[in-house]
């Protein structure tokens, strides 16, 4: 049975980008690729969602960007996490864990 691609829940993309960048600097396509790989090909981030999220996170001071050369030899913006981004990731992760535990409790309820 083939797996279908899962749609990202509203608000989770920012957290996934922050987590991805916590592992190191990446350009946009690299972020998308890493999210897909880490989710074992379940989550796929399209460019139309990714770049607005990156600009939003940059505007909020959670990530910063600098120009560099991608492994493919192209000029690309490389994104990295700021101190504020690390703090936001910790807070988002705690909120996500509470949310997912609550959903799991509901799904396990038999009555």
C-alpha cells in the first residue's frame, strides 16, 4: 500500500523549518528536501508554502539569511537559526507535544 503525502497542519511548517535549521544552515531547496527525508517521504513542502514561511520567520528575527553557493554550484540564500529562533523552537516544541498528547488521549478514548 502506497503512502500518500500528508498535508501540513496550519502552523506546523514554521516549527519544522526551525527544527531543520537547528541541524545546520541550509538553502530553501535543502530545507524542503531535509523535511521530506526526515519524515520518510511523508511530508512534502512546496515552494509556494516554503518561501513565504522563510520570509515570515526572517521578518520575525527567528532566522537569518546570507548568500552563498549551493552544492549544485548555484547562488542561493542560506538560512540559519538565531538565538530567538532557538527559543521559539523550544516553545513551539512544548506546545506541539501538549497538543499531540491531547489528540492521542482523544483518539484512545473508547466511550
